[in-house]
C-alpha cells in the first residue's frame, strides 16, 4: 500500500472515530420528548432514533466496539507508517501524534458539536448506526451474555425511576434556560405537588364557615347571608355546625321562596371527607358526586371545615376571582423590609417567600404564630423566627388576624447554619 492510500485510509478511520464519538454523545444528550414529538408528527428518522434509544445497551455496545476497532486500526497503521520513516523513534512519535489527533478530531471536537444539537445529529447518524448494529449483532449478543453474567455476579440493581425532586430540578433548569416561562413552570410545579396536599391545608375552617341553621332561621336572614358571604352555596345544619345535613344552593333557595314547603327537601346531599384526604382524591369524589362542596370531618366526627371545587382548582391554576369576589391581598409590602400578612394565609407560602426552614404541623400563619408564642396571641405579642421579627397587630377574640413582619439581614454565620440545615433536611428526605 502506497503512502497516499495509507493517508486516505487514516483520514477515513479518523472520520469514523469522530462519527462514533459524536453518535454516542448525541444519543446520550438528546431529549426523548422532543424526538417523540417529531416521530408523532410523522418524521420517520425520528421514529428510528426513538427505537434506537429504547435499545440503548445494544446501541452503546455497537458504538464502543466500532470506536475501538477504528482507533486500534488507526494506531496500528500510524505506527507502521512512522516506523518506516523513523526506525528508532517511530513508535513513540506515532503514539504521541495519534493520541493528539484522536483526542482533537476523534473525541473532543465531534462530541462538542454533537452536544450542541444532539437531536439533529442523532437524526443524521441513525441510518448508518442502524447498519452497524445489524453487522455487529453476533458480537453484541456475546456482550449481552457477558452483561447478564456480570449483573448476576454483582447484583447490580439500580432504581432508575425519576423522583419528584429530580423532576422539579429539570423544570428549574428548563425555566432558567428559557424553555419554560414563569407561568408554565409554576403550573407544572403545582401539578406535581398537587398529589401531596391534603384538604386540611386549603379548607375554610369551621369558625369561618357561614351556614344555615335549619331549626332557627328566617327567609330574610338567609337572603342576607347569601348576599354578605358572596357564596352561591351554604352548608345547612341542625343544632350545631357539627351536624351538617345538606348544602343549600341559592337557586334552590329562591325556588323554595316561591313554592314554600320544607326547606330540607331542597338541600343537596353533602359529601363528607376526612381531614387528611389528598386534594386529588377529594377532586375525584366531588366530580363523581357532581357536587361543588365537601364537608371535612375531624377525627371525632365533628366538622373541621369545608372545601370547595374552586379551592382545589386554585391549587393548580392560582386564585380564581369573579365579579362578586372581594380581592384580598394576604401579603402586603409596607416598605422594603416590612410586610403586613393576614394570618389566614398559607404557611407554606410564607416559608417560601422568606426562604425559611423548619417543620411545623400548622398549615396557616395563624397556627404557626400560636405555636411560636405557646399561648393565645394578643395584640403587641412579638417573637423572632430566623431573620424575621414578627409582631401581632390584630386579633379577634382568641384568634390572631394579622401580623407585621420585619426582615433583617442574614449574617454570614447564620447563612452557613441555614445552608447546613437545608443540606441535613435534604439528606433526611432522601
């Protein structure tokens, strides 16, 4: 073989080395969801790429076998060539030159290019790599037997299922990279966290429930209750709120006013659910019962509160306001470091807004304040939580209604302690 043919053969081998390296990176880095979308749209090459990615072990074996064959062949031919030129130091020179050439043109450059647009390169390389998989089928079969043997010897079982935290991390990356907007990413996060929430965290507590006393009511009184509350449905009870026997719809009440009779016959059958019911389960129960309101029972059989279909849906899409709703801001910023907060607000939202740590059984700011004070709050009570100075500014009987929060600067030492606490919490959750 003359020198020209040798050089041409070496260039071809380098090209194949680059091809195998780039193909490996492309199939490793590609987005399966993006390829699946293209395949569903009728792209035949995308469908082939999807099939290849589903048999990843066979694909990687083919790439590694092919890459090693061309690299060894390149090194052997280069050694023969350089030894013919430099009999004494040809082998060393060949090793140095081949290593540099393979690293630059066979590894680093093609992998960098494939990493930039993995889907496009996978579509281009799919036909040829499919051919190599067919050619190397016997060798792949032997390697599959070897993998099975190694797996049995070392019992290598790895749970590859994606966790919720990993999925949330992917959403954060997509949002930072511009692939998702704030609204889209927030909706996806809400959908992921939807199954973890219970109805007690979004319930209207018993003390705030407006209801109709069936044993002592007047028509005008119920009219005013509908008007003042702004609700189109009210729970109806006997003796006390612990004995809710139905749900009175405003439309049915107007019909009762015209026709008269026993108001109980106009009530809808209520849906009762335990306080620890997941909101996803509550949603299905309400859909099945074709009802918009559920009564939440506590462990003693009493009424914990109520939850509506709107309350549940708001956990997915955010607040839903209609023309009759009074817009209430639970978090009002007074100045740069001071906030006025209604104690009916979600404690999870408060912790998220101010990046707080710690665990508590309370679901509302009101319960958290009582936990911190260890007593019935009165106006003027204060306490400090991490970098927040909290002051009770408004109470109603034995309930705290509003607090004032001042945010102080976090020192470096406190910041380190906070990071350590977050790391410990993450380790425990894993």
